[in-house]
């Protein structure tokens, strides 16, 4: 039998089969589509009558974690606040941290001062709050005073007379020494002559000096005697002259001693007075001693007034610069308002750990301890530091630098190049400052779990997860709390009060945003934006309070600003560019629903899904996946269909089906399993030959047992299809098929609710594929009997029969191929024997 003959064995549904009544499944009522807020439960007229909230609502778990995290003082118990952006994490964290910090002790201030012995290693000094600034001012006043006092001390008459006495003494010793040589020479009839070129000796006759010409006339033995005498005198003179440098060094040392004495007399009293103000601060006292020693060693800088300093003298450690006596106040807590709470919006490496700045001087970069700048870790030390996790990770080296500081409990100021060992030049090495603080990272859940999985150090340093809820339970009590929340936000933003109708509409909007009519969103940014926009429309209407209509105008305006693409899609459907049918019936064709997200706005759009079936190897081909337009979750949903078909209809014979599924006119990636039920309906229609009503669109995922599962965006999907039906004309036969488990999520637009109430649109909620296919085709799905067989006159029976016929066709086709192959082998064998 030819294969083409088997291909004609496709079941057609008899006319009387379509007339069979299915089990009644009525559409949802209008009351089930929107859960309004009962304003009769409100005991206020406007939010001005309500007491503000003292704490955030709906975040009990997060609040417990925050209190625990900031209360425990063990190492590694830093916090990571996880939740979506706009959930109010930052505001809550900041409020609680400031409350806790206000009751804590104000931490010490930190200074860097010059290390006079090793200027490239500045010393750190810690002082109680307010004292760091005082030390800086004290040192500035001390230097300024000494610049006047020291020159005056060295210009005094007493100092001048003592210097003169030292000079006279030195000169007298020199003269006495020379006079002794001169006397010895005179006794030997030799004179000591002081010439411009030094001292010389010459013989004398009586009172006259013998000239060189006459000296030659002296007899040889007399001349020899005189020359010997002169040689001895020269040696004696040289010994006398050799003592003069020693005497001068002694005089210089005595002069230095005098200068030290004068300097100490001028400085010592002032430094001693300062020391009395810093008793108990050993580091400050040691610094004062070092400063005093440097004053004494470099007193000439003060004597000349340092008026001729070049730009190079800005280098603080350079001798001759008064800048080396400055105090670099790195961290100051002047007001003493408790522990610091610091939020760093740009957590670069330098903004976190501080930096050493440089000055360009004639092509040379120079630096000193006064150019050390603090970072967020310094300012938040002994307090709290709040950082955005994504910004921290986006800045090179910041994450590793923060972890290193938290591990070592100290702040080492340096550059990233130094950290990587890329710089070999000598630079400043400030003493590290001890670190003790709580770090709070803000981020979303995905980032938290990725760090927890991929960074072993993360779980050791951030042990407290502050998990913010996205929703809170909706109840009469929570509605009243939400009203107080609205009152708090209204006052904070300086808005008009909201009356009870406006509050009710905001609560309903909150339920819609949460995606569940029994819950309210805790996404504060979206609620605050709505309040501000509703206030604007109330002002435009000249109202004293914001009412329901103003809130609705704000919601409509938000949609209007973002629905250009939505309107273009509607226009394409209206013009027939996108093929969507909302009337009639078709075999193997269903309108599926998806949600398109554009910024903060999402809207539903229908997509035609078609199925083709034929004999094959049991494959359900997802065309989207084959062309790399289907995501993994979507592909998983399609593979579930093959499992469902085999388990439901082909338990006792092979699944000899080849089916193809496609989203028609879809040109982007398809992801998610919310269309898997739709695809299964299209397959069942193609297998059974039962046409599907095109006026009913479908959403929902399915498991291998045929149960329809909940999906997201159900409100947007229903409204999106309703808009298309409204464009093409409502007939009363149109509607949407949704999972039963999504009924509590419904918070539909008022025009959709009104259309359902008027019988112009229908929404069905199903639990199983059988319920759904019965609504879509108007045909009873059918139930298995005790032998696992479906009645022949049911849709499931037709599907099972068609799959059985595919299996028989496949078997027959295989037998024919085997017989043909055997015949070919036989003929080849006979040919070989004849040869």
C-alpha cells in the first residue's frame, strides 16, 4: 500500500459531534475581575487626618535583619540589602542607621603629621572629636608666633653681647698664640711679618729688617744658623695656626649651643603650654618633642623669616618650609552628633581608601603629607558606610580594596598601581589607620546570589542578608496602614492631601502593580511617582485634595507616555499587516498572548500560533528554537508537550508524530513557558481536526499531566487582547482563557470589566487542558474509561485515534521499506551468483 493512501486517514469531526454539550464552564463574573478597595472602612476624610508612619510597613523580615546586623559587633557581620531598585532600601537603611548612630559615641578624629626623620612615612595621630581641628589651629598659631618671637630673640642686646664675647674670645686666643711665636722670634733677632699672602719670617739687624740682598752678604755659617732658626719658628707658627680651626669649631659649637639655648628659651615655654592641653595623648606629646627638636635644628629658617621660599618649598618635608609643621586633619567630627553614616555614590578606589595628591612643579610631580586626602572609609570609620553594590563592582579595584580593608581592619592609603606592583618609584607611605565600621551594600537579589556563589570572601564579610519584600498582604488592616504610608509620602513630598477615594485608587493601583489582587506592592518609587503625578492633575483641576479621578488621570498619562509602540501594533493589526483573527474558527491555529515590556510599562499583544502534524518519529519541532529565536524556558515548554502527548494518548504504541509549532510573524526572541498551553491546544486541534474559535485567546503553561499553570502579566495580556477585539468589533463571543490559579491576580481596567458585565467579552479560568480545549472547540474533551480508552466521539478519542493511525502508518511504511530492502539484497545476491 502506498504511503499517500495512509496519509488520507485523518479524522474529520461529524456534524453531530460538534453539537454535543460539554460540561458547563461559565465565564468569570465582573466582580471577579477587579477587587476594589472598600472606602467605607476608612475613618478619615483626607490623609491630613492620618498619623504618619514611624516605620516602614511590610518589611518585618528586613527590619529584623537590619537591627541584628547593626547590633552585633563581631567581625564579618556586614549587611547586604537585597531587593529591586525603588523598593525604598536606601531610605529605610539610612533612617535606621541614623537612629542607631545618633545614640552612639562620636568617634575620634584622625590627623597626619610630618615624620621629621622619614618624611615619606607620615605619622598618624588620633584625637577625640573636636580636638583634631584644635591641634591644627594650635600648630598654625605656634608657627606664626615663632616666626615673630625667634627673630626678636636673636636680635636682642643680650644675644648680641654674648656673640661679641664669643668672637672676642676666639680672636684673643688667636692673637695670643701668634704673639707667643712673635716673641720667640724676637728673642732670636727674627721678625714675624703679616703679609697679604700670610705670615713670613725675616732676620733683623738692630731695629731694621735685613733685606734679601743684604741677607746674601751674611757669612755662610751665620746665614745657615738664621735659616735653621727660621725653620724652627715656622714649625712653631704652623702648630699655632693648626689650633685655630679647632678653636673655631669650638666657637661654632658654643654658638650653636647659644642658639639652641635662645631657641629653647623662646620655644620651650610655648610648647610646654601646648603639652598641658594634650596630656594623655602620647602621640601628640611625642610629636611636640619632634617639632621642638626640628625648631632648634632649623632655627635659621625662622631667623630669616622664610621670605624667599620658592615654589619647591611647598613640599612640606623640605627644610626651610613652614608647611612641614602643619597638621593634616584627615577626618573631623566637629559637631559630635554620634557615629557617622556615610553614603558614597561614586565608590572609586580613591574615593573609598583616600588618595595622595601630587603637585606639578617645573615638570616634576611632588607630594607631601599635607596632600593626603581622606576616603569614605576614613569618614565612616567607627560608624556606617552605605554603598551601591553594582557601582562598587563597576569601579576597577574597588571591590578588592574594600574586602582587603575589611579583612585587615585597617586603611592603607595608596594607588591602584601600587597595589598591583606597577610602580617602583618612592612615594608616600602613610601609617595605616585602624578600621572598625559596618558596611551596608545595596543591590538586587541576582547580584547578591551571584556574589555568594562566585566569591568565597563575600560570605565571610557580608553575613547578614537584608531581604526586602516586594509585596505585602492586602487586608483591611494593611489598607489602613497603606493609607498612613500615603499620608507620610504626601507630607514628605509636600503634596496636596488625598481624600479617601484617591487613597483607595492608589491602593488598587498598588495591587495591580504587585500582580496579585490580594497583595500590595512595596515598591515605593512607583507609588511615590503616582502620588506626585496625581497631585499635578489635582492642581490642574483646582482641587484642594486629590481624588480618585486625579489618580486615574495620572495612571492614564503614564500609559499614554509609553504606549506609542502599543498603538503602532494596533495599527498594524487594523491594517492587516499583523494577521490576528478575532472571529471564526480555524484548525490548528490559536491566538496566544504575551507581554511586551517597555521601560516601566508592559502591555499585552496577541500572536498567532499554528501547528502542523504528520507522520514522523515522535518529534515536536519548535521552529523558534530551530532558528535560535526560542529561549531555554520556551524550549522546555515545547518538549513537555511531547511528553504529554505520549503519556496521554500513546501509552501502548509508538508516538509516530512529527509536528511543527511556530509563532507567526514573530521576529524577536521568544522566552517563557506561558504559551505552552496555547501550543498544546493548537496541536490537539490539528490532530483531532476540531476547529478552534479564533475569538478566544489563550495564555498559560502546562505540565506533563495536563494541568494548566499560572503565568505572569495576566492583566496586561487580557487587556491587550481586549483592545484588539475592540478594534475589530466586540461580538460577545470573544474572550481570554487563563489559568484558574491566576484568578486572584486579576485587577483589570474598568472598560474591560464593563464589557464583561455587558456580556461583550468573556474570561474563562481553567485548571486542565481538557477544560480549555472544550471551551475553545465547543466539543467535549472526553474522559478515559477503565481500560484507558477515550470515547470515539470525543476530542481526546479523535486525537488518540489519529496518533494510533500515525503509528500504524509508520509500522506499515517500515514493513514496506524492509521488504523492498530484502528484495534488493536478494537481487544483488542472484546477480553475484550468476557472475
